[in-house]
């Protein structure tokens, strides 16, 4: 889960979000508790490091072992191995 949080932060421009599995708890048709996105940390690294991380992860798809996943429709980043 922590590894996924880091990858998510890279995808979110460095912002680390608290993971959650449900949007709300409802009992007898009434909202008991509601959950939403929460920022845990505004920035996990410098902008320069973020640019380098994205380049590396995108390179896995454009030049590396995940080349078969590349599509002209959108940018894909990945980590293999």
C-alpha cells in the first residue's frame, strides 16, 4: 500500500493522498459517515526529482520492457521487474 501511495504521489504532482476504500457509510438510508480525499503531504520531493521520476517511469513504456503497452491516446508510466 505504501509503494502505491508513492506512485500515486508521483502521478499527482508530488501530493501524497491518504488512501480510502469507501466514500460513505449509510445505515437505514441515512448517512452515518462520509469519507473523501485527504492530503497527507503536499510534496514528497522536489519538482526536479519529480520530473526525473516521471521520465524514468514513462521511459519503461516508451523505451523499455513495457513498449507493447504504449498508445498514442495517452501517456503511460510504469515499473516492471
